[in-house]
């Protein structure tokens, strides 16, 4: 459980299932939802396990991660790697055989992107690591949409964009608190290599993009005025917390933004799923 990072997977699934509701405009079959969720859980869990396998050297340096299973010796590296590969193979086969090929390929692509592009290539080299790497965490909305339709439509791409744009403010807020950890491990997360002014400006820029995309989704997915109202209220809260960080870029304000960002994404996607169902009962 610890190797697969279940708390991160929860957030990924919160975006997957509502995307299925919007795609179908009703409640999809329980079987389809369950199989998609299980397949997505295996794929994300396998990628997260590989992340721990590859990063075990820097995890040992950082206070936030030094109690992880591979650092503490509870699990051996070879065991973790075997689990990672097993989960990815299981995810692909399950989605391919029981959902469809498009969903299986998207899920596999997300895992490979997270492992190869983010974990191995970007994370230790570039301050833009999470900006590009965050795309992996946005693919579950495409998996959910394609599980219902067999393809990826325009609304799914807007949802994808929301999650991609949401990831930097969410992660950088947490990284502000753990700035010293990243510096110690020589991981160039933006808050550990840039001044506070630049970090806050980029957080504000991505926050504005999230808000713009949430409004665009209303019209692309035909979600109506109720969802527009919900999105605007949530957007106002996200902007408020980001602006508060601008006035005082403290760890306390950063963690407030981090906490609200989770509430934001969860509520936004649950609302879009509920509205989609209410429009076509």
C-alpha cells in the first residue's frame, strides 16, 4: 500500500469517474466503472512504485520521504520493481480485455510518461519538471472518457488541461513547505531554485489558467449555468488563496493553498459529474 501511494491514486480516481459520467450523460454501468477504476488504480500504483524504486537514494535524504519502505528496508528494491511491472501488466491486460484498447493504451502511456519522462528525465534536471510531468496525472480523465466512448472528445481534453494547469500550483505550494528537503536532495523543484516572487507569479499564472479552462468546460461539455456558478465560486476561492500567498509567501499560506487545491479539484469534478447526470436522468 505504501509503495503505490494510495492517497495520490484517490485524487486521480476522483477525476476519472466524473469524466465517465459526463461522457455518458448518465450513470455508466457499475461493471464498467469498477473495471476502469481497478485498471487505473493498478496503472497509477505501478508508476508510483517505480517512482519510489528509482528515487530511493534521494528519498533517504529528504525528511518527508525517509520513512518510505525502500529507505527503511521493509521492502527490497527488486521486490518493488517486480511489483511495479506486475501492476502495469495487470492494468493493461484488464483494461484491454474488459474495457477497450484506447483506455488501455492511454493508461499505459500515462505510466510510461510518469516513469520515463518525469521520474527519470525531468525531476532531477529541470525546474519545469512538474509542469510537464503533471500531464501524466491528467491522463485518467482521458481514460475515463474513452472507457465510455471508445475515443477522446473535446470536453475530455479540456478536463485534461484543467488538471495539467492545476498541478503546478498544487505541487509548488507543497514544495514551498519542503523547500529545504528538495535543496538537500538537489532536486530542482521551482521553490527550491527560484525566489519567492517568481514562484508566486507562476502559481498565479497557472491558477488563472485553471479558472479559464473551468469556464471553457461549461460550454464545451454543455454543463449549463449551475455548473458555471459552482466553477466560478471554486475559482474565486483558488484565486483568493493564491493571492494570499502573494501577500505573504509563508509556509502556512502555502499549505492553505495546497489544502484548498485538493478541495477545488475534488469538488469541481464531482460537481460536473452530478450536473451531467441531472441533465439526463
